[in-house]
């Protein structure tokens, strides 16, 4: 898992360096901060649980449409009994493709991000435990331009696959927030 994270970071850094070395119109960088809602489905007949938190991402754009994204998110599980807490962290990397529309203000996108996820749980008086696993997010959304450098990430919907305990989990994630762009 650590090797996958290192490879993703190196890929993102190399693409940022390549993008800055070849300055061209519509190439640039973006950073975003979003609210994140995750519906985690543990599998094996267990009920799904809600997890709410935030996410941040950074991206380097090789063209006006294609970028390499690194995304880090964390959420806290809600609705657990008193004395029990759980958190989930995601670190994902991959390509994002924008599709400009004729209106000019709305920019839909699709993405395929790969990386890892970590779940930590604790029970008062019993201690804590954590587990890490492969994760991937496939989805898309739309950004609405507010000014030259600021956009609203109106909605981002992702199918988030994780693989904890030898079983695959099919999760749903939605995000919304602010995007700041440099040089785009």
C-alpha cells in the first residue's frame, strides 16, 4: 500500500513539473476543499453506515481538459453507540477529464482515482484498531465558474470501492465545495 502511495505522489509531482516546464494556455494547477458524505457498506449482510467529513485535492493540468489529481479525504462515522468511534481516510490519485460546454460556465468532468483507504475504530475501555486497504473512486461531477480563479464544485458523485478484510465494499460518496485555479 505504501508503494502505491509513493508511486502516485511521484506521478503527480512529475506531471506538475512537466506542466510547469511547458507553459501553454489553459495548463495550470487547482486546489479544492470540499465537504464529503460517504455511505460505507461493510458487506456480509451488515447495514451501511454514514461517514461525514472533508476532502482536499490538488491537480496539475497537462492540457485544458486532462489533469492528474491527488485527493485526500477524511470522515467520521455517525450514528454509532456511545463510547464507539470510527474514522475513514482515503488517499487517491489518477486522471480527471473535463468536458467544456457551449455555455462556458459549467464544466462537467469524469475521473478514475486509485490508492488506499484506512479505517480506524476505537471502543472506550477496549482500545483501538485500524486497517488499510486498496481503494478506487470512479465518478464525475460539475464545476461552475464563479470568477476567473474560483469555481464551485456543485457536486461530485463517486462509486468508491474498498477491499477490507478480504471482501470488497461498494460505497457511495458525494462532495461539494470550492475550487481555486492557478494559471487556468
